[in-house]
C-alpha cells in the first residue's frame, strides 16, 4: 500500500536530537518576514507625514507600499517552494534571507514613496523564498506525531513577531527616522544566516516539479491589475470609473487565464486538482478569508489609535500586545482543543470570534475606554490562534512529506493574497466612506486642495495644519468621518469572517475517533488522510 501522507525517511538521529533547536532557528527566519509587516503597521502614519518627518505618502501609496511586498510574495511563493524542493530548502532559505536583508537596507533609505514601493517588492521577493522553506524544513525534521505541536509553536512565532514588531517600531520611531523600521531587519538577517549555516540540515524532493514561469507571470500580472483597480476605485471614491473597471476586469481575465493554463500544464505552479477535495479547499479558503479581514482591520486600527486617539507609535505598539499575547498563548495549545472538539468546531468557533471582534470595532468612538479595545484585540488573537494552527495542520498533512514545500507555499500564497486583497478592498471601503463623509466639510480649503485632502484622515489633518488657525475647524469633522468609515469597514470585515465560518462549518472534518493503539495523535489527524487530493482512495502498488 502507498505510504500515508507526510510519511517519509526519518532524518538522522543527530538532526532528530536537535530538532527543537532547529525549530528555533526557523522561527527566527520567520520572525523577520512577519516582523517587517507588523513594524510597518505602526509606521504608516509616520511615513504618510510630509518630509522631513516622513515621505508624505498618500493612503493609496501606503496601500501599495504594503501590497508591493505581499503581491510579489504571494505571486512567487509556489515557485519558490518548488525551487526549494528542487535545489534544497536550506540553500533557497539562505538566498531568500540575503535578498530580504538587502531589500530592507535599500527601503530604509528610500527618497520617495515610489522608491519605497520598489524596494518593498524586493523584500517580498526575498520573503517568498523564506516562508515556505521554514515550514518545509519543519515538516522534514519532525515526525508526524510531533508535527501538530511543532506547527503550533511555529504559528506562535507569528504571534511573537506581531508582539515584538509594533513595540520595536514604536521605540525606533520615537528615537530615529522612519527608515530605521526597515534597517532593523539587517542584523536579524545576519544572525539567522549564521545559525542556519551551523544548525539546519538541507532537504529536497527526490522528484521535484518543474518551475512554471508562465504561470508565475500570469498570477502576478492578474493580481497586480486587480488590486490596482480596487485601490484606484477607493482613491477616486468611484468604482465605475473606466480606468478602475478596465484594470479590475483585465486582472480577473488574466487570473481566469491563469487557472485555465494551470489546468492544462504538465508542470503547474498550482495543481488545481488539489482543490477538488472540499476539505483542503475549505482550509485554504479560510486562511485567505482570515487574513483578508485581519489585514484590512489592522490597517485602519493604527490610524484610529494614533490619529483619532492621539497615541504615539510606541504606545500603539503596546496597545497591540494583547493581540499578539493571545496568539502566543493559544496557538501552541490549539491542537488540544482540536483533539477534544475536532477541526470543524474549533475553527468555526474561531471564525465566529473573529467576526464578533471585527463587529466590535463598529462600536468604538473617540472616547471609548481603551480597555475595551484591549479586550477586542485579545479576543481577536484568540480566535486567530484557533484558526491558523488547525488549518495549517490540515493542509500540511494532506501532501506527502517530500511535497512539504508545495503545501507550505499553497498555504502562504492564499494567506498573502487574502491579506493583499483585504488591504486593497477594505482600504478602499475606508477611503470611499471617509471621502463621502468629509467632503462637505472641505469647502474651507482651496478648491485645488480638496480632492487630495479628502483621501485620508492624515491628508485632511495635514491640509488643516497648512491652513493655520482656520484649519482647526476641520479636526473634529475629520475624526467623525474617520470613525464612520472605520465602522463601515469593520462591519464589512465581519461579514467576510462570517462567510469563513459557514465554509468551515460545512466542509472541515469534525471530531474523529482514534483507532486502537494510536492514541490522541491519531484522533487529531484530518479525516481524509487516507485519500489523495482528488478525494479518491489510493490504489495499492502493483
């Protein structure tokens, strides 16, 4: 009989003995990829401030600074995973770290928003080779019975990065220029490279797939056009504009062409046959939906705490600690909840918690007690921990161990695409709702300045400051308009999370009884571990 998923030759005893130390090195590599985005979340307000404090980036430029990273990251993840399978995960991981460090150094000294966007794309290129390789190495170092625990700790490392990022960013912005939030990545990269060379073993797929350059180009072009159309629509507050419709329509057409090409290719970037399995599709989709909602909300939460509430970047970082602390506490323990209640109940409950916390943002006002925001952040982190760990285990244990790079890349591709679309869509909802609400109050400004001043709360406040004493009358309307826009955006995100709850409730496996002698670890396995990804039983070898 064909070996079960995730089985394969055991690593040497020496590697097995130091597997937990290797996990620590992998988490350090993961740390810089996640740290970068969590630091940037605190820095967006500073970067939007006019020179010399920041770059004077508009809201759409800020969205592109974030999405240039995530789109390149998402578009190349699967090919990066295949290259790791072919060339060796350690080699690819080291190359990705070096490229990420170089991109970080260049981004730190950007002279304009355009340069920042370009160098963020370089960072995304490096990160695309780091993220799938860390999880692929993990799956080859740990045996199946320890994989859920190791993945839980790995996911907890994301929470650690989310905790460290905002605080580190806040400290740096209080004492240094905005570019320091990128330059801080360089020493972490150097440390990670040194430890990687010393401790981490190399591994590869003995039968790797071929790289699919046409698929890569189609996926990146399609996503960029779609996201451009969405962001441009929010910037103009008009989604019927011909440019918006043309860009979004062309993006969708290219993505359809990508799917059709992948179905016919003998070496696809993404084997669309995987998605015939409803459980696999549900797990992947929920990861995308969670990050769609959370990345969009995190984007506006920073403006709420800094622009409306008046907290400093460092204080904002401290306010986000409960979100990270909850992930660090619950992500490694989520497997215990799955053992008792099953994937379906655990993940559905997590999605409902996410939906409730997003809806809670719609109740926040300028004078809401800050402890309420802290409770919302903690519950949001708790819900996320009980989604990411179970779905990651389902996805990673679906494919054979030698295909770990592909499984990791698929998971992270959908995570990044979901996050990029979340920032684009919910950022556009925020921008449109804000402009609609504040435009009647902008009549005190010169006619030529009204359009740019209505793009975001920071643009309005900057225009008010240039106007002098007369501009003070704009501060309260700007805050009120932002709160209204935040409420609309939060409820939109909550609706997306509810869709995710329905998906997992319908398709993820429930609690399964453990076969005799296999204990708790077997009970936690996905119910489809004896099937291939098209939902058919494996055939016996001749």
